[in-house]
C-alpha cells in the first residue's frame, strides 16, 4: 500500500510540476512577444525610438507579466540595465547555454524544495544588431551610453544568445 501511495504522490507531483512549467513557459513567451512587438514598432520609426521604448517601457512591460503565481524577468551576463543581473540559481545554466551544453529551447529546474525556475535564451535577431551589434551608429551609441553608462550589451552577432527570460514559481 505504501508503494502505491508513493507512486501516486510522485505522479501527482510530476504532473503538477509539468503544469506549472507549462504556465511559466507560456508567460515567458507572452512577454517575449509583447516586447518584440513594442520594439519592432519603435524600430519602424527609428533605432532611437526603439531605444526610447526599451528604456522607458521594457521594465514596466516585464513587471506587468509578474503575478502572485509567477515572477518573471530578463537577465544577461552582458547586460545593458544593471538591474538585469543573473541570479545565483541561473549562473550554471547560463554558462551551459552559452557553451551549448544545453541545446533545448529552455530549461526548468528546481531552485529549492518549494520553487522552480525556468530560463529561456533570447537569440539575437538582425533587428537587434542596430543597438546590440558591432556597428552601432554614432548618434545612437551616444544615446545608449547616456541612458546606460555601464552598458555591456554590444558586440553581438545574429544568433548569439543576448540574454534570457526567466520565471520563478512554486512547485
């Protein structure tokens, strides 16, 4: 009887984690689509407009996707915003994504006995290179350094991992 109870508990726990992981992944993807749409709209006007959108709205948009069940954010080892530094639980996984040890589109892991974390890479697309590439226009670069004096988010190429969306949630 004990064996059946333990198996039932494991199945329930595993299915609950899969449901929570799926919710977190959906929330992260929704954030990514919203940010991409906002930045694309700004980029259609000009790279400076996209920078303005990013500077003024990206954090607010990101925070709007956090709720009582799921906390969501963005991080990068080469961050533009100093508030977007990786958390301790993310560091090894970021390293593994960077060195291609992790080949999946995201990873969901136990942070501790009560919480899980999800990490999904943000790939650099051609549009991103205007502000995050090697050849940033001088006027735009001046605006970037004015808003982000300690900017490290340049030098990327198409396909590089520029950062990560993350989620934290209860098991």
